[in-house]
């Protein structure tokens, strides 16, 4: 985490050297871009179109997203500077602000989200491979599951040997992500494939379609998904050479990615009608570019998706293992989760995380669940640590704790906006989002109780913790009952 210096005037010394051999501004910014871009952008246009959103709603959604995600990013950036002593990850902020049980649930949500993210990546990966090898179809059939499972356990073997992503692999993965996006943007502009008439037809939408509010809400989860990981970029930025470059790189990286995403969304709406775009197979960017320049465009996009997700899955196997491992070291998870093998790899959490991912891969086959379903689940579970972190930053801002006088005003603005935005996202996730969250969080209570007993500490020691646990269990039972009776379908 960051170590900042406070001068005698009370201001942060942003010229302080953290690590003489650390990352400079350029390399730091590239790390932010690499951490932020995964597979979501390759399907974003089709996902928003499938949700009924037309160009007008998409532009309004992007404006909300910019304000909200930028504020959330500034919350993490501010917390890393205000509380450099909290080295336990994103969940440490929740624990510091609201107690150990809330901190545990924040860690649990972040962990399960990482596992679910890898499921969505696997489905998207084999959907892209399905363009070249048709038996893979949409990436969620039996053959795709078997191959994805084999690849998953190869990655587990690599991680168990202490293997991390090398710098050369990161460069290749970054290029694989950016080249098809750059091709998409430039080819549509230079070849004149953007049609203003189609753009305006898409702007207001079809008569009798969903109202503007419904369209905006339908896009929010997809937009959050493409920016999931921005908090990881802040943590990585802590390896900077200078303190001042951390904020600069984070802002430059975020704005660069945001502009790229926005251009892709706008251009897509000028290539083909929304209804037609909504029917495209995942990844939809391939179908849009194929419509614009022919089969070569689809092939390049799908190849870029494959190369990008190969690296992304390795990264998320590591993230899914490291999250509960660090939580166990901080005394949040059971002690066994902190075990390492002779290579120093978190062997217990690596296998448990892979087992959870494997279970969901099997579910994807029997329920025919799609890439979109699993990323919606990943977003629903990660919203808890997002809400808690933003709430904690807002709390210390309004109480004027851990902040200099110059930082308080900015912290209050970003903390409050970040908190309101994340609560809005929870609401936008709807009843199904709440059901998914409670079903996935309820087993965590057992894990929390095991950890507390191991440390000879009371389970749910205060009234608030008991109330939260009861609420989770009640909603869990209600969700299962609604699913069993067919009142609401989650899968």
C-alpha cells in the first residue's frame, strides 16, 4: 500500500519516492489499462442492445457511469492514501468502518465475485473459439465445459508452482486487448461504415419499446462489469516510483479506457439497428465488425478475445486464490486458508477457489446459463465490498478522520457520490440481484463461524452483526422458496 508523507504544512508530499526502482508514470498507466480491460467490452454493445437500450439511454448511462465509477475510483485512491496501514485488501476498509463481520462479508463477496468472473471469462473464451471451431457453440455446452475445466486446472497447477504473469505475457495480453478495439474504431471511421441515419434511428428507439428509465437501468450492470477491477488498479499503482504518479496514472488510465469504451458504444449504434445488434452472438463486437468490413473483422476480434481471456483467466485464478489467503492471514477467514506449499503458493485457497469455479462451470452446462448471467452474478457479489468501501470513505470524510484539512472537502464529495452510486447499483440489480447475493452469501456465515471458533472469539458478538446475519438467512430462505415454486427464475 502507499506510504505518503505529510509536510509540516499538513499537505501530502506527492514528490516522495516510494520505490527508486518502482513504476514510472507511463508503465503505471499501462498497468491501470491492463487491469481495467478484460472481456466485457467485446460484448458490451450487444448486451446493452439486448437490454432494450437505445442510443439516447446509452449516452445518459455513460454519463452516470462516468460520475459514479470515477467517484468510486477516487474513493479507493483516497483510502489507500488515508489508511496506508490497512493492508488486508478491499475488505479491510469494511472491517475498519463497520466491524469484523461486515469485513468478512466484504472479503467473501470479493472472493466469490472473482470465481464467478472466471466462469464468465471461460464461457466468453470458448464462445470466441466457437467462431473458429463450431463444436464449442456459445461456450456453455458440454464440450466447452470440459475444455474450460481442463484449462482451469492447468492454471491451478501453474499457480501452485508459484508461477506469476511475466512482464512479457502482460505486454502480449495488453496488445491482444487493444488491437481489435483500435481496429474496430478506426475501420468504421476510415471506411465510412458509420451511418448517421442508423445512429438517429437507434437514438430514440422503436415505438412501444421500454421507457427511458427502464432502458438506463438495464445498462447499468453491464457498464459496471466492464469497469470491475478499477480498485485492483489502485492497489497495483501502489508500486509506483513517486506518490504523485499514483493518482495521475489512475485518472489517466480510467479516462483513456472510458473514452475508448464510449467511442465503441457510439460507433456500434451507427453500424446496425439496435434490434439486429441485440441478436448477435457473444462477443457482439465481432458480429458488428463483421457486418461492417466482412468476416476478417470477426476473425480478428475473436482472436483478440481469445488471447485476452487466456491472460485474464490466469490473473483471476491468482486473484481468487489471493483474496481468501490474505483474509486468513489478517484473521478474517479460517486459519487453514492461510496455508502455503513449498513454493509459497496459497495451495488451499487455490484449490478451493478452483473448485467453486468448477462447480459453476458445471451449472452453466445444465442450466444453459450464459456469459451475461455469470457476469451479472459477479457484479452482484462485488457490489457489497464496493458499497462498504465507499461508505467507509464517506464516514472518515464527514468525521474528519485520517485526512488533512485540504483532503476533507474532496473526500466528502467523492465518498458521498461513490456511496450513492453503489447503492443505486444494488437497487438496479433488482430482486434477482438480491436473490443471487443472499444465496451466495449465506454459506459464508458458516465459514465465518468456523474462523471465529478457531480464534476463540465470539460469533456475531453485537446486535448489528446478528441482525445482518438474520437478514441474509431470511432472504436466503425466501429466495430458495421463490425459485423452488417457480415464482422467480434466477438461472
